[in-house]
């Protein structure tokens, strides 16, 4: 396997140490069309957390709400509200099981994305096609030292402008 091909694999992008914790497949269509799909940031995070338990297409997931609260550091009622919202928007189907965790069917999310890609006017681009490897930086780019000097100069210039404007507004000079 070439070095470039290895760079596309999980270990090539992250590390074998991080790979020990596994990863979750999240469609770019879900991330790139979040607003068009009507998902809030919290709903998207909760949906991705559910996706971490979806191992095979045929399976349903069943993490408890308490487990999901540990992931997100949100309260029980917040996670419960997000799950109700995801269900009302058609991304999941919950089956209430008394005495045990609810079961979540994520096939609804897959169907919703499949339908959305047919009507989406601005789908996310195929990011794999736009990956570029740079071996060295062009000489026209500034060095870190030059960048930091420009940044400090810009901040000082901005602070002086604010002080000048403030002195005119309040009639006193700010030190």
C-alpha cells in the first residue's frame, strides 16, 4: 500500500493509539446539510452519539438516556427533549421498553438522507477529490515570525484606534 493510500485510512490520519477507541461513520450529507435538514447543533450531536452504537445496517441501537447524558454532559431532560425532536423530525423511531433502555431505529435517518440527496440543491462536495498534499510551502507565504509580527502590529493599531475613538466619545484620553 502506498503512503498516499495509507493517508486516507483512519490510522494514517489520526494514529494507532486513537484508533484503539474506534470511530463512527457519519455521512457528509448529514453534516453538510444540517441546517437544510432542520437539525439544531444539539440534535446533530445526539444523533451522532446514537450512530456510535449502530454497528450493522440490520441492527437497532439501545443506549440508555443516562449513557447519552454522560457523552454530552447535558441533563437527562435535555437529551430526552432532543430525542423527541429527532423522532418528530423523522430521523429516528423510538420504541419504549419498560424496565430497560429504549430501542432506536436509525433506518429512518438513512431514508431521510437518501430522500434529501435527491432534492438537495447544494450537496456537500466529494471531499476526497479535493484533498491536496503539499510537500513544501511556497516561498511567497510569510514565515511564522513575520506573521506574528504583523499580527501584533495589527492588534496594536486596532487598540490605538479604539483608544482614539473612546477619547473623542468620552472627552478623556484612555491610557
